């Protein structure tokens, strides 16, 4: 299992700027709770799932099974 940044540098730049503006909270979410603090609970749960492969909600991170 590996977690990497999105290979699209523009997406990474855009999301990181949004994280800065929202104090580390997912820029794709309206609510600002511990569950939406980057790396969000949704993606942490997906990382824990051995069958999950894919991007987090905002497309900053990618989890591969290899």
C-alpha cells in the first residue's frame, strides 16, 4: 500500500492553496470539523480498507494497493 500526491501538479497546487486558506481543513467541504481536517477521516478510513484504491475526496492524495 502506498499513499502519494496526485500526479497532476496543478491539482496539488490548487488544493494546497485551498488548505492554506481554510487552515488545513479540506477546501472541498463546507464544514470545518476534525473529520474534515486534512488528511480527512473519510480518506483515513479508506486507507484502512485493504480493498480501496483511489483518490481522496479532494483528489490531493491517491492510495494504491501495491
